[in-house]
C-alpha cells in the first residue's frame, strides 16, 4: 500500500475529507514524519 500510493489515498479519505453520514472532516494532514516513512518504507520500528 505504501509503494502503490494506496495508503496516502486512504489517509486522505479518512483524515482530510468529509466522512459520511454527518460529513465530519477531521482536517488532520499527514505529518512530515509519516510522509518520510512512506517515502522510505522499512521494517524497523518508528522511534
């Protein structure tokens, strides 16, 4: 999911877009740390 970009699409859907049925938008953009992890996936634990 990380390599294909699907993770970022799902993140946008659930954290940056209105969620049905009430249309609540969490407006929580992806952190720079998470973006960095998506650019260089690893099996090492995050610190």
